[in-house]
């Protein structure tokens, strides 16, 4: 699978500070942390350690906002994620909020059975996005983390098997 775990930290600009202050903080971040991407006021890094460093730097300047675990979707993924669950970074990468979504795939993805087709048709209204076969070995589906029991129930009702993906 080509999903990659990333981490985002919101940067809050403190009121009453001069633009030079903001530039100094950004410069300090650039010296100490490899920022992978940005999305508005969110800085995105590749590791938990970099996330902690970023929070520390921003915290010292009263600029630290919330931090988020993210899933970076495979390169070439063209869909814009639902804004309740994800976003596009400035570099064009798509991200999903890891605390809100989970992924599944059919255990027999090449099985074109009527049951699997019917299960997928029933699930479609709950699927946030699909990572197509060309970007992953098998189609992968993202759903709201709170809907896992519902998706499991649909799969059982149509006697087809799915596998939940947690990396």
C-alpha cells in the first residue's frame, strides 16, 4: 500500500506581532525541521519526532495550534478529499485526518461476483474516496472511522469479506 503517515501542526499567528517576528519563526523552523508540505496555516512533516520539534519551536513563540496525524494519499491521486476529512497541500498532495478515517479492501478484489458488486453498491454512499487499483495493488476504500460496524454488516449481509487496513 502506498499510504504514508504524516503529521500536521497548525501554526497560529499571535496578535500584535510584527511581520518580522513571523519571518524569524519561519526561518528557525526551516533550520531545525524539514517541512514536507503546507496547507494554509498547517505545516506538514514526515515523523512524530519532527512534529514534536515543530510543536516545541512554535510553543516557545506562542504559535502552536493543534497537531494531527495524517494519511498522505498516493502520488497521482486526483480527487480532492471531503473538507471534513482531509485537504490538499500546496504541493498538490492529498491528506486525510487519520483520527477520522480508516481504510478497507475486499479480500478477493478480483472477484467480480454479484455479491461483492452488490455490497460495494450498498457501501458507496458511505465511502469517502477510493484509491484506484493503478495506485494501489487492489482498490482501497476510505470511510469514516465511526462506520466500521456498518461496513462490516453490509459485507456480512452480502457474504463477502473485507479487510481493514491500519498501518
